[in-house]
């Protein structure tokens, strides 16, 4: 494997990951698996909101992942309109409607490899309210956005801890998603034992780093880097719609 291909997961968009997977590239399949492990919860909750039982939703997601990791399942991946979240949802709906009917359901306890997914965590906070005005598709977009933000914050927390800044990160973490006008720099300075000016610099640097990681993560789920800003607006709009409902 050449140097460029060896580092493709960090720099290459998901469509190229899919192309490599069609050639049986194990690194590409691993990269695709990493994306799925990050974003499987929105699919699980989508299935639950479509009326599936907890057990059926588990089987559907597990079986879909096993199916997706086969090269033949990726043959039409470039038709997914350039967004990994759209590709996953369209493919998952196809899986539920067609493959499920043909008996492709993964049997728990069978010979298939079972992924280590936290099903109970996916149930936490899941509200199946019949009065809910949001469609399962809108919920999916919102939960995709939350999963993406959670991954980026988690990556940043891990990096900060590795740099010996775990305590500082814990203090500054709320600032990452807060309105900049509402950040209490005096309180942050007191917690860090620093001047208010130093607190402002620390917050600015962390927010800038967060924005960079967020942009990079979004880019990995798109077919074109030109769509990053549009996708970011769409995801934050999904969060805003939920807050306003």
C-alpha cells in the first residue's frame, strides 16, 4: 500500500472509501466500519420511530451493518447524493423494506459476527411520543448532528487529555457549544487560577480547534469539500428545529 493510500481515512471522503471497499481493501472497510460505529444510533432510533420493536430494531441495524460491509452492497454507493448520512438512511430503508421481507434478518445468537453496540444507550432519551410532530426523518437528521458533535467533542477531549490538559478541558468544555456572548470568563478564570485575559485566549483557542475538527469530520462524510458549509448549516438547522418544536 502506498503512502497516500495508507493515510486515506484522514484525508479522503467517504465515496473514495466506498470505492476502495469494492476492491476488497481491508483498510477501506475498516474506515467504513468506523464511520458506522459512530453513526449507527440515528439509524436505530429511526427504526424505533418507524414502529419497530427494540429487538427488531437491534436485528435490523446489526444485519444492515453486516450487509453493508460486503463489497457487493457498496456497488451503488456513488448514487447517494454525496452525503454519507443520506446514503445510510436510503440504504437502511431499502434494507428494511426488501431484505427484511426476504428473510435476511440477522438471528441473535447465530453464526454472524455481532458488533459491540450499546443498545441500552441508544434507548436512553428515546421518546416515542405519539404527539411528536417531528417526522422520523427529521429526528434522524437531528440525531446525526448530535452524534457528529459528540464524536468531535470526544476526540477533542481525548487529545486534550493526551496533552496534559484534561482539567482545563473539563472547565472549558461548556464553552464549545455556548453562545459566545454568554461565556462567563471571570468564572472560568477563577476555576483555572488564571487571569481573565488568559481565560479568553484559552477559550478562543479551544473553540477554534473545535471548529477545525468539526469541519474535518463533516468533510469526511461528504462527496465534495464544497458542501461542508451547506451541510453544517443543515445540521445546525436540524438542531434548531428540534429546540423550536
